[in-house]
């Protein structure tokens, strides 16, 4: 009997429980809103680097878990029924375009300056540096651990030894920057008056800081949509997700067979597509949901249950992210990774609040918090920061961001298609491919600046030296 997966899942589960307990008891962790998954992930980091090998446990299982959990997470989001609270009077249209521009800007800035920093290091002290390492900044910060792993894995055969560890380390650094930096921004916002008194009062919600609701407290999270004697609601939703995943696998398998007919070039493209399986997973989930709508049974999907499954996937992914990092592999990239983290901090902690305060016309500070959290971690990170000051999501900030994020994906899809160019520039000894990607990301950055100027209007470059612009300063 093979207990490999059970033992590894058990180790991850114990780490999550330790993280939750420490978060509930240690004031420092509460103050900086460090998620239990990150706390537990650090335990896994040391466990899998030092103790697990002695017990016969291999961290490659965590790699596989992350890959599949990422796809499950995207399927759970895509299967949800559209919200029925979308504004019908066009009042959210301005916020929609502002959010699209703000999110688009983070992709462009992180990609461009990540590659630019790589170029500087390559022409100075690290001539043999793998060119694609600069893209681990947006993969880790902007996209998250799942994508950082799945999209760096194909680079290892091309010459990026330990590439997945670098990507995962960048994702872990992003989560830490998002958690600690977010709370620092909130505290500064209260002191400087960027946050109104009503939302500042929400910080007194103690249960949020401890990570657990008080005794006797509860919140509605999901509802039953099936009779238990037939099929449990959770079983039903998991079955929908796994059926969608099976469809995604089938589609990718067919595409791979067709690409293999082309030859080696087709095989490389197929490998890349498996790395971005989460896109196909979302597409497969959309097909399943359309079928259910046509059959008149989409009402059996409960968004709350899908959110819980998504939350489970994200918690496990984040914990596995840290546990899967190889300290030995990471050691050889310590300086480049540190440089890229500093670049990421400058972009997210300084440039992002600066342009957000001038771009948004309402709820600027709250919208900035969501943007900051997702630009350093994932959407749950952004929502957790927003929940600190808007615990019941009474403002339209979360809703507006969700609508915009889907549109942004359409615009950044070309970046995903060309993401392997720097890696190919190394494997094929063709520097032109690296400069092509640098130029593409530069164009994205310029487009963002132009759109930002149009949407922000007269405020775009007003009081340049002011960190967070308000009408009162």
C-alpha cells in the first residue's frame, strides 16, 4: 500500500494547523495579517529541506499538488454563477476601466522592469544568468505560486536549473510583502487620513486578526443545493470541478497530438501549453457551465461552495509553495532573486499607491489595497486586506475589481504566449528573442502610461512628490 500522497498531505495539513494556531496566539502575526498558509509553509520549507529526506518523503509530490490545485482553483472560480448585483445604471463603468488600467499596469511594469533588471545584471556581474529569471517577478508577485511553478517548470530543461524554486521563492516573497506591506499601508492611511473614520473603525474587529470567529459567532459561507440522500452538495460540486478538469485534460491532449505532427517546434509549444493548463481549465469550466445553463440546472451551483473549494486550493497551494522550495537550488540565485524582490517592492509598495491615488475617482485607498494585495500575492490576499477595513464588503470595491480582472486577462494573454522567448534566447543562443520580449513589455508599459494619463486627467501627474494624493493634500 502506497501512503506517499497521504503522508505528504498529512504533513501539509499539520503545517496549516500549526500556522492557524500561531496566527491565533501570536500578536505579531495578527498585526501583520500573515496568512496561516504562509506560516505553515515556512515549517514545510525546513521540514522538506532537512527532515523529509530522512523519512523518505520527496517534495516533488508538492510540485504535483500545486500544479493540479492551481487548475482546480481556476475551475472553481469559472464555474460560479455570475453575480446578480452588477450595476445596471452604468455607475460602475468608470471604476471598471480604471481597474483594468491599474491591473494592466502592474503586468507591464513588473514584466518590463524585471527583464530590465535582468539585463543590467547580465551585462555587469552575472553574464551567465538565465534571461527568463526576470519574468519570475510577475509570475510570483502578480500571478501567484501556482502559475510561478507551472510556467517556470518548462524552463528547467532549457537551462534554468532550479527555476521552479526561484519562481516559488518569488511567490513566497510576494505574499510576505503583501501581508506586511498591506498592514503598514493601512496604518499609514489611518494616520494620514487616507482612510475615512467609518472604515478605520472596522479595524477593531478582533476575530479578523486572530483568524477565527469568536465563540458562538458564524458567517454564511455556502448553502445546500442537493438532497443528502442522493448526493452531498460538496460531493456534487467536487464532481463538477473534476469533470471539468477531465475535459481540460482531454482538450489539451488532443491539441498536443496535433502539435506533435509539426515536429520539435510543436513539441515545445505543447510543453508550454501544459504549463498554462489553468487557461484551458477555465475554458473547460466555462463550457460545462454553458451546458448546465442550457439544460436549466445552473441554479444547482452554489457560489459559496465553489468559494470554499477555491479557498482550500489556495491555502494548500500557498503552503506547498514554500515547502517545495529547494534551498540548495535557490542559493545559487540568491543575489539575482534579492535584486528582483527589491524591484518588486519598489513597483508595488511605492509606484502602485502613487498612481492608484490619482487614477481612482472614488474609494481610492480601498481600491489600492485590493490592487496591492493581488499585485503581490493573489486575489484572496487583496480581498483579505480589503476585509480589514471593509469586513462585510459594503463598498463596490471587490465587485468592481472582479469584473475588471476578467477583461485584463484578454489583454495580457499575448504576454503569456510570448513568455518563453527569454528562455529560448538562452537555449537557442539567440539574444534577439530576449530583446523582443523586453520590447513587448516596454510597449505594454507605454500603453499603460498613456491610458493612465487619459483616465486620471488633470490628477495624473499632480503633486509628483506626494506619495498618496488626496484632494486635501
